[in-house]
C-alpha cells in the first residue's frame, strides 16, 4: 500500500508539474502549484521560487500573494530547521513590499507553506484586490491565506491570549450569524465606543484557526492597521437606546429586529460572579449574561445592553453593558420537584416547546447530601453530589474564605439539605431536527449560605459503619490468629503430654508384660517341672517297692523314671525358650491330653477316661498348649492330693466355644480354705492365669467327700484356626 501511494503521488506530481516537479533548476514559481500539492508530497521539501507582495506580517513570518493566490512563509520555522542561514528579519518586511522568496515546501499546520532559504526585496507593489467570499465558503477553509473582505457587526473587543505577540487586540464580529475573529496589531481600546455594535467592513488575510487534526475551527482574519476597518454603520451613541426585548423573547420571531446588534433587557440579578457573568431573572424566565462589570449583587434591578449569545442551545447575553436602576428585596426561590426540571410541560408537543423551564432561575431543592469534594487548586470551591427522588445532580459552591472551607468540611454526608441556587440545564440536541433534550441539571450557589442542613444523618454514617466493620474484621482476624496460635500451642503441649503418657504407659505395659511373663514362666515351670517330678517320684517309689521282690518290674519303673527325667529337662527348655507351643500347632487336643494323662498315671491304680465329641479338631498352638498344661495341673493335683481312683476328662466343642472339664472322685476340699501362693502352691493360680490369657473362664467346684470338678471355657472364635475343618 505504501509503494502504491508513493507511485500515485509521483504520478500526480508528474501530471501537474511536468517540467519542474523534482528539478532543482526549475523550482515551483506559482503559489497555486504549491497549494495543489498533497500533504505527503509537500513534506518532501520541493524547491520554490516565488515573487509576490507581502499582504500581512507576524513576527518572523509573512503572508505572500502572487496576484492570484496567497501563502504563508515562516522564517522562524525555517531557521529552526536549519534552512534559513541569516538573521531573522523581524518586522522589516512590511505589507506592500514586493519580494522574491526561495525555499522549500512544507505541509504546514493547515495548508502548504514555505520555509524560506533566501529573500530578496524587489520594491513595493499595490495590494491585491480583496475577494468578497460568503461565510459558507470560508468555513470550508479552502481560501486559506487569501486577501479577502468581510462585513459584519462588531460584538466585542478583547485581548488575545498572546498566541501572536505582535497582535494587541482582537475584534469579535458577527457575519451572517457566524462569529469571526479579526486580529489586529493596533490598540483598539480608544476606538471601543466607535466600533462596538457598529457594522464594519474589514480587509485582510484569511487565516482560519485549526485543531490538532488540522481541521478548521473558526474564521479568523489578520488586518494590518486601522485603515483596514471601514465603519459602514456607526453604533448608537447610547447603548441602552437599542431595541428592548423581554427575557422570554430572546431570539424569538421578530420581523424587524436586527439580531446581530445589541438588545436591551432588564431583570433582577439573582447570582453574580464578578468580572465574569451574572444571572438575570424576570418572572419565570432567567438568563446568563456575560459581562466584565463588577459591583453587581443579588437583588439589584438592572438594565443590560448586550448581544445575543447563541453558544448554548438556550439563548443568553454577552458583552453586556449594565446599569443598576433599582433594588429588589429578593426573589423568592421556588421549590421545584425534579420532574418539573427534567420534563417541563410543553406548549407544542410537535415542536417540544415548553411553557416554562428552570434554566437560569433561582430555585430551591431539598435532597440528601451524598458527597462533598473541596477544590483548592485554582480557587477554593466545593462540589456537592446530591440525591433527590433517586436522581443525582451536582451543586457548586464558592468558598472565598477559610471560614467557608471550614464549614464545608463540617458538612456531613447523608444529611438532608436544602439548596438555593441558579439552575443550569444540561442540554443535548436530539436526532429530531430542532428538538432539545434535557439530560440533567446542576445548581450554582452564590455562597455557603445557600446550603442549610435540615436533618443530620444517623451517627451510623456509611463512613463510620465502614470503620466499624473494618475494626470488627481486624479484631476477628486477630482473634482467629490468636486461636490458631493457641491451638498450635495446645496441640504441641498435648503431643508432648501424649508422648509422656505413652512413655509411661509403655513403661507400665513393659513392666506388666515382664511381670506377666514371669508369672507365665513360673506357672509353666510349675506345671511342667512339678508334674514331671511328681511322675518321677512315683516311679522311684515303685523302684524302691519292687527292688527286692520284683527286680525286673523295678527295672521297668527305673526306665520310666529316666523317661520322666528326660521329659522334665525337655519341658523346662521348651518353657524357657517358648518352643513347646510351636510343636503343638494343629495337634488334636484330646490325643495330647490322653498321652499326657497316661504318662502321669503309670504305676498307679488310677483310671483316666478321655471323652471328646470330635476325633480331631485342629486348634491354634496357644490354645492347645495352655489347655494341656492346665489339664496336666488338674490331673497332677488329683493324683497328689485327692486320693481319687478315677479321673474323667471331657472335651466339648459347641459352636465357637470349647469346654474342657476335669472331674475326679477323690476326697475333695474346701476351695476357700485351700492353700495358695502364700503357702507355696501356684497350681490353681497358674491355671487361672492361663485361661484368662485365652479370654476364657475357669470354675472350680469341690467339697469334702464329693470330689473336685474343674471347668475351662474358651472362645475359640477369637483365634484363627489351623485348618477349615469344623464340626
């Protein structure tokens, strides 16, 4: 796209300037050729060699006219770019001077211009004939830098903002309903009375104002001297002799009124910003009047001779001459609802013409103060945000003294307030031609006295509520952190205490286990060793009995005694190393008890009967070993102490419970008076501990002369069986 654009520009330049477009030896010699350049092409700095007459000057720049067109040439910009090697000419080049300018083109701020590289004065020449152009054409900006003539009514003389240092005053003239600015290098203050409200003709250079996008914003003409102004119709000698118009008739239909000239109206001042503007009200109509006059106060009855101001969508007055003609007590402000301000009643619904509106009127509105903003950058003032009927609007209050600032800072948001001030409507032109829409409004208060607090808000203002909530949140957060820290401390101490308790319990448990193990070993040694020794003693008694009468039989009993001795040694070793239980895993309980009972009864007349309801019931080793030892203890006690001739051992499996009963027909005893651990007898205590370790119960039934019965009940479901065989 860039290449195509460059080619297009080159082609255009070739068509328009076939012989000199880019030739250093043939520069552009007509202003029309420069003005026809596109901005991109003008920015390339094409050489120019122009002769013409100077039509107007500013400091270090000139307007040049070649008889057909005009152009702007800036020596100051050329020197800043390094193109003008000489001293700046200043004001040496005067209007009417014929010069030859050589230089380069530049697109300029609005239209193409020249950066001079050399200048030669050729003498003087007459000024070109000015062109009378309509305002509509001037607004297009196509005649920039042309020498033109305009006729209009002067509506004001004011000081410029020093944008052009050699211009002292500006004239504001009204031309065909359009404001035009006339820039002049002369002081017009002494011509004030002769020019304001006069119809004049001005001749000068058209140099429109433009914005940062090079778009025209206003019509502006540069003139050289007072002779450039011709008065066609002088102003009235007395400004107040102008036609009188009521406030409610400004810019309305009139077949005779000349709208560009002054009009005179009257009313009561309701608001005054000294040196800037004031508001005038007559009945139900109020207008804004721009005036530099000071000394006006609310309540003054005045006449104003001014021009009609059309900058707003509602007409006002500007450049007013004011005189006080009386004094009014006051205008009572009208209490208006929001609806009547934003939607006034209309006279003609087809044209949206209202019966009356609130713009410029002194009104009173009650509402809720929502926000106060103090401004102290340029001038002290306050902006209030007020709510009324769910509608928000602004009110502006001047704060000229420190006391006023202090009072404004004491206004509490949320208060119900009464505001008295000038209502200014915020207007917008709608899509329908000629219709105006009211978007919102704002109030202008002349002082803090225009605001009165009707009712203060609750102590719980939003700000205080926010502070309270914030404080509560902070307290809750601190409490939460404190609880978390406390929980951590408690948890640490609990862990430490738990470790101490666990250590103590472990020590106690270790002690209990040690004690229990000692008791178990004592019981095991008692059950195994004492039983074996008892059997050994019986065999030795038999050896002594048959040693002489039946040596062979005695030898047999001696062999049995050796057997008991070997068994005792083996049982002691097994008990100490806990190897005996491993050997009984999966062994039939009835068979083991039968074998053990038979060995114990050898050499005696004792009859032992073993009765079991299962031929083979595999049990865990812990059950088998403990029941075998317990039954051995019971049989041994019967042999040693009861004098029984028969012992019946019964084994019964019922569901998940094993019951073993040892019954003898001996002499019996009284269990309460039987000897125990204190007497060196550990048999019954050992039986009790063994059955308890298995989670079972042990009962002893005996009485003198009726034998003894020991019953062991064991819940075998609490132990894993060796095989899946069940009865």
